[in-house]
């Protein structure tokens, strides 16, 4: 196992190098994924039913074990979250010399991926993770894997808990709150309710990763595909639409404690048939996951059908079972 941890350290350090090209990053992440999958059996064709079932939460869903394990292969997502979190840890160390940097990791998935990638680059005692995972299979696998890897010295504790409701004991101890529990345009997964629950429990100085998520919207007239199918995100690449600017800035929404709504007047609204939500994730410092770079930042396409008398479009993000930005016209 020592050999694998030494390779992990080497790979993670290479991933931090900003000169790395996409193909090299892909190769490294595929090698890490292959080895982790060998150890845990997740994503094997014979996986049990509970590896392929999402968990339905009070707000949104938690993705299943197999899909969570595959997130590593979303190259720029993994690389940029790794670079941002590494930078944030070093920054916290420089602000708090001689303190152990404590991370609250909400939604660790079956491979506790960011503990697995980061821990080998630090000495034990320099950083400690508290892991939360709501999916029982992912929780058990992560707990076992961290021990198998011999990285338990970096894991202060792990809890089978829903981060939307979790009460944080010793909340002042945390320097960093980390959660990659999001989908495009903040739909489906529970990042917003998780932040609404955890952020106010932590000290004012806590660093949140990702730092912000901003969603813009663009209107398009009908886009026709030769095969007659409903257009997909790729059909909108390079097509100039009518930009409505930013419609959701999460950091500002959180200051309003979650309630948020926006009305935008639009001339000739009824001529538009599609709306694309564009997501950008600011991870830490100037590290940003840009549009098209990741599954999370692919455009989310919605159909709209406004009547000729409609003059404006409303956006809302209600905290409901099905999470996402709601659109209506009037
Ligand atoms: C997108 S995956 C990411 C997995 C891993 N952290 C990574 O980045 O590769 C999100 C993980 O968060 C978990 N999760 C989602 N919502 C959660 C919640 N409310 N409480 C705890 N865990 C949650 C899911 O079960 C899943 O394992």
C-alpha cells in the first residue's frame, strides 16, 4: 500500500501543476480511478442494487455510489477542486501556523476522493477531515477504504449523516467547509440546502469550497436539429442568444438566507423557445470551473413558451423536494 500512497502523492502533485494538459490529467485520474475501483469494487458490472440507487433527500437527491465514484473522471472538476482545496489549506496554514487544518467534507462519496488525493501531500497532524455521507453504501465503502489505504490518521471522524440536517459539534474547530454536491444550474443535488445548514454553524473565518456558484441565462429562438430530436446542450455551442446576465449568484442568495427571486423584462419574449442556464463555479482564489469544462458547468437547456402578451420572465430557487431554478413568464 505504501507504494500506492507514494504514487498517489506523485499524481496529486502533478495535478497541481498548471502546465499539465488535459490528456495528462485524464490519464492520471483514470489510473487512480482504476486502482480505487479494484480496491472497492464500485462501478463493477456486478454492483449490488444499492450502488445504483440515488438517495432521495428532504431537498434534492444524493447521487448513487457508482455515479459518485465516477466523478473523479470529470477531469477539470477534479483537478480544479483539488488545486483550490490545496491552495486553501496552504493559505489556512500560513494564517494559523502550528494549527492542524480541519476540513468538514460534506458528501465524501465511496472513495472519500479529496481526502484520498490530498492526504498523501501532507504530514499526519497537518490536516484532519471530518467526513459526512448520506448514502449508507458509500459511507461504509469510504470508511473501509481510508483504513485500507492507511490514511486513517487524516480522518478525524466519519458520519452517516444528511448534511442538510447535520448539527456540527465543535463547529469553531473547522477552517474549511468542502462540498461538491452539485449539478448544473444547482439542480437536483443538495449543495444549496447543505450550505444553508452548515455555513451558519461554522465560524466567520471558515473558507467555503467552492466559494461561489453563479448561474447566467440566455434565451434562444427555436433551434432545429436535422434528426428532429429536442436540442441538447452541444447544439447551443457557438450560437449567439439573447443574454439575460446573471440570474443566480449563490453567495448573495445565502446572505438572504435562501429566499430568492428575480424578474427580468424581455422584449419580444414570445419569439424565444429555449433558455440555457450557464453555470460557473468559483472554487478558491482565482480558480474557476468555467462553462463547458465539466459536467457541472454544461448548459442546462429548458423549454419556454411565453404568450404574445408576456413581457417578463421570473426566476426562483425554492427549497423543495425537486431542486432547481424555476422559470415562469407573465
Ligand atoms: C457528486 S458526489 C462527489 C463525491 C466525491 N466527494 C467526489 O468529489 O468525487 C456527491 C456525494 O455527496 C453525497 N451527498 C449528497 N448530498 C448529501 C447530503 N445531503 N448529505 C451527505 N452526503 C451527501 C452523495 O451521496 C455523493 O456521495
